[in-house]
C-alpha cells in the first residue's frame, strides 16, 4: 500500500514538473494568464508532493541510520559462555582431585581386596551376512538326527543383527555386551545353544548407559552421563544429558567406568552434533558409532561375561544347618 501511494505521488510530481517546463518554455505575452491559472491549479498538489517527499526522506533516513540494540543478546551469549567455561573448569578440577586421591591412596599403601566377580571373554566369529547359507548349514546339521542332541532351538537365525557362532554352551546369555577390541558392537539379543544374535548399537531398540569424555592437555575429563540409543539409520543418539552440562562436537562417548564389565569402559563413538534449543532441559546429541556395520562386518568379536570369583566363595564359611 505504501509503495502504491509513493508511486502516485511521484507521478503527480512528474506531471507538475512537465507542466511547469511547458509554461516556462512558452512566451510571456501569450502565456501570462495561462501561467497564473496553471500555478493556481497545481499549487495544492505541489504542496502535497513537497510534504510527502519531505516525510518519506525522513522515514528513509530513520530506517537507514537507526541502530539495532543487540546488547541483550550479546549479554546472554557472554553469560552462557562464562558458565560453560566455569563448568569445564570444575570438571578439570575434579579430574585433578581424583588423581591426587589415587596418588595419596598409593602412598599409604592401601591393599585392594579382590572383587567379587571376574570378567571373562568369550571369543566369537561373526557368521552374519549370507542368511541363505546359514539356513542351509543349520538344516544340514539338524538332519543328522536327535541323538546328537541337536534341536531347532539350538540355532538362532534372526532377521536383524549379527549372528555369532557362540551360544548357551559357551556361557553366552541375553543382554551381555559385545565388543571388538575396546569398541562396543552391541549386546546379545537372543541366544541359541550354538549361536547367538547381536543387537548393534545403531538398532532403535538398543539402550545402554553412556558417559561423555573429553581429552584436554590437562588430562581426561569425565562429563555427564546419559542413555545411548540407536537411530536406525546407522547412527546413535545420546539422550537425557542435562542442559547445564558442557557438550561439544568431538567429545567421546564411552560406557561409564563404574558400570562397565571389569571396570573397562567401551568406546561407543564420537559426538558429531550437539544442539540446545531455547528453553530445552536436555541436549540433542548425535553420535557417530565407533564401529559402523554399514562399512563392513567385523570378523571376530568378544562377548563379555562376569562370574563369581571362586576364591571369594571358598572363603565364605558354611552356615550351620538348623
């Protein structure tokens, strides 16, 4: 609407200028009365045009040179950066205090007792990939007869996940973690007598405790904990990390030390995206898995199992019979 009004005013101004030029070009003898009459006719329009031009010039000048007050946004950004630096400094201090505590415990010669459980590793070969060949292989074994102790439930041939060549006979149970080196592959989802199926960390149904880890020149800093889940598209998500925790792209994601089998954390992956929406209570964190099944299956994996330590059980005195 404003553009149309301005266009009409400019058109009226052009007409007035054209009329004025014609009057000036005409002789004074023949155009005196006409010029006076024309001046009287265009005087109101000329005054209106002059007023509109003056107002539009002031508006344009105000819009062009009016400063934008960004001080509140800058202040909030500085405050947020300050508290993030403070949180990171506290984490570094915590890591140093932990190192001091460990050194003091070593100086006083504290004797650590043996843990109640012991970590065992079951090596396994990955059979997944050619499902038709696996079905043919298992069927040929089943055809040998029941006198060999083979049954249909001895083999697990799921549609999803990895198939490994270890099962109940090797002590494999459901929900045990599976690794390749120090990298997490997934967990056991179903177990047969001779084979088991592994649910990868990228599966939407996978859930596992996880912790952020940042490596600095001052040392390793252990950050907030959350729950690692698969996104079903070859990646992972780290959920339930508080908005007050410092998170950055490049942070590592491990299983928590105190909740890892044998106290050895497993590497889940690396943070590739971290966003915190305005007013949100938790971060949105995307994790690139340490082992991507899309790039190829690992040839061998290890199933982590924990058993009660026999020495600790033998030291327990037998209870008297009632």
